[in-house]
C-alpha cells in the first residue's frame, strides 16, 4: 500500500466533505493500493484567520456548493472555531490507541461538528465524545500534543500547504476536494508517475 498524507483541520467544512467522500471511495482507494494518512494542522496558523471570527458568506456559500456537487449533506458553521484541541486529541488518540481508533475519533468529531450541531472544541466536550467510543481522553496528554500540532503545521506550510484539505502527492500539494471521478483519476495518475 502507498501511504498518502492528507492535511486537515477539524473546523473545515471542506475537510469534513473530504472525509465523507474518501469514506465513500474506500473501495477505489483499496483498488489503487492507497492508504490515507490523515494529519491534523492548524489552519488559522497557516492562513492567519482569526479564531472565533465569522466565516465570510462567500466561503460558506462555496462550501455549500461543493457539498451539493458531491451530493453530501452538511451544516456549514457560521464561525471559524479554535480547533487546536481537537487536532491535538487526534494525535493523542493515534499515539495511544492506533490508527483504527484514530479513524473512529475523526469520524466522531466531524459528526459532532457537522451533523449534530455540537461544538467539539473544548476539553469537556471532547472528553464526552471520547466516552462515546469508550476512550478515556487524557486532557494533559492532549494539551501536550499542541506543540506537535504546531510543528506539523509549520512543516505543512513549509511544504506549500496553503489550505485544507491538502493531499500530498509526494512534494505536490493537491488542495481541495473534487468529484469522486476527479479524485480517483488524480490519484491514479500520481501512482502511475511514481512507477
């Protein structure tokens, strides 16, 4: 299997849509021999977007348009959250419980944020969501991963990641999310070039 790194931020509607689409494409990814390696970053650190600020209407409409084009339902939030603890929690869960549990954790956070209209950004909410998966989230362990999240974000920015989701096709950052057919064709061409 070829590992493909995907940079994401839990606060991003487009990342939620990418998560959903990649889930629908599980058979395609397996057939292509691809394994996604989801890597959290702090988009505010990359873009300078203020945490808690209202998302401009043009961006909200764009996210809704992408969701409609992908035939995916989503609730587009009005404010950009401070998603750093959620990102750090994903690092902690993967480190403590492995990739499979980290995958379930990403699903739980994205479902809470974009389907249940909850705000999984604070420590207490994250602890409650972890209980849904029989995970005992360690708040101090999560906070300790904030430095790792910052380091990963700096590295992503140095590798020309300017937004999320970004699929790292070797040194080429492929940003955004497209149709299933486009994503499959892009991955297939990338794999062929690597041979």
